[in-house]
C-alpha cells in the first residue's frame, strides 16, 4: 500500500486540514475537471504516409509542427503557445479535409490564434504581429490571408468558448501531484525540473506518432520517463557514495498506478503510448548524437544571382585566335594615333570586379 502522506486520487478530501492537503485537494479537483474536458480537445488524426490523392500526409504535419517550433524559438515564445498551436492544428485537420497548399497558411494562423489566447490569459499585449509571423515563416501568404484563416479555425473549433486543455496542462498537473507525493515521502531529490519535462513534451508533440495518444496518458508517460531518469542517476550516485536508494522512492510507481486507475487508462493503451514516446525520444537522441556532416548550400534565384555576380555576358566557349604569319620585313607598321578612352569601347559596361571568373565546359 502507498505510505501515509503520498495520497490517492480517490482519497477523502477532508482527511486532513493542513495546507499541504489543501493544495493536494485543489490538484485533485483540477484533475477531475481536466478529465471531463479531455475528449473535447483530443485530436484524432488519420493521415496517410503518401499523398497520392492530394491529401496532407504525416510528413507534412510533422513539417508544420517543426515550423511552429522554429517560430517559437525565433520569437522566444513560451511553450504554452507552441503546444496550443500544435493542438489547434491537429484538431483542425481532424475536423476538416485540407489541401496541402493551404497547410502553410493554416500553420501560421494556428500560431496567431495561440498568441492571442496566451495574451488574453495573461492579460498582456501580444509582442508578435501577424506581419512578423508571415515574414519569418515564409509561408507565401499575406497578413490578410492569416487573419481570414484564423477566423475560420476559431469558428470551426469554437475557440472563443474556452481555452483548450493541452498536454502541457496535463504534464504540469501530474508533475505537481508526483512532486507532492515525493515530498510527503521525504524524497527531496524527486523535484523533476519543469524545463526538462517541457522539452520532452515538445519533442513528443512534434511527432505524428504521438498525436493520437490521450493527453493524460502522454503526460503521465513523460512524467515517469523523467522520474525514472532521475532515480537512475540518483541511484548511481548513491551507490558510489555507499548510500542505497531509499525504498520510499519505489512507492511513487504505485502512486502512478493509482493515477492510471483514477484516469481510466487501460494497460494496453498506456503501454502503446509509452512505446511510441520512447521510440520518438530515441530517434531524437540519435539525431542529436550524430555528427552534422551536411554542407551548407545556398540556393539563389537567377535574379539574385545576377545581382551578386553579373556574369550574364560570360560565355562558356572562347573564340579561336587565328595566328597570322607575316615576314619580318612585311610586317605592317602601326601608326600611333591619339589615345582613346576605354569608355568608348564596346565592352565599356563589362563588370569590373577584381576577380572575373570564366566558366568553360570541359
């Protein structure tokens, strides 16, 4: 059984009157509210891997998610905006059949709505304009297109009614419950830094493999993935110092089982989510460990290329110089006339760069 103080989601709220118990009661109340709203904000995508019929593929979805993450990093936006924008994008693709050419505009529009929602929640003005989003994202759409698409998305998803309960809300809530249980068991090393948890969540939600997982299951798997990592590290350091890991730490896994039962998570579904999450994180860590050998390639248009290097007059073939054999005595004498400026020559407008390359096809 779980030791006293760790708490159970189904425990009586009035069992204690301490401030810690009051905080836990509030967490359990929020947990029940999230459970009632979970299905409303749960995406259910069924995207093909190959877009033969002009449909949005899983690759296009992941590409849009990574564009959103790049915008988040570029403008230094909070993770709430990124997770909300990806949730809006996935839910819109769940409801509507979208053509691939509209994906860039939808992506920027979801980020635009998420920025507005965050600004309204925090009661502060937004610091990123629509024009800046369009310019940085290079989505080939105008600010007016983004404004119109934002209204369509907000109408289809009923954004004005209530802010979505995203996977980030679940991750913060379950982390707070686990940390509270660890503190009641006097396990100060199980603090679980929130920044690491948010980073793991961003990696997971940007991959289509985790898009259809229940947000509560995804959050629980990530919280305990982080907890296992910290416990293994703490156990290694404790073993080197001669102090074993306290037995109380393993009661947190029983607490996870009780959370699973309270949230009606089946073993098969939770195991499937855990498998997908571990596969996504393994691929991400493998890419991080691999050396970057790709050469930087600049792709310029013909117009820009002519501005940077005006070589439109250069030819690939040089004219043949015919040699004339004259006798020494019959060599025509050159009469020197007045000097003539080079500006009057036919090639007066030739590029005068210090180094002028000539390209030949061998």
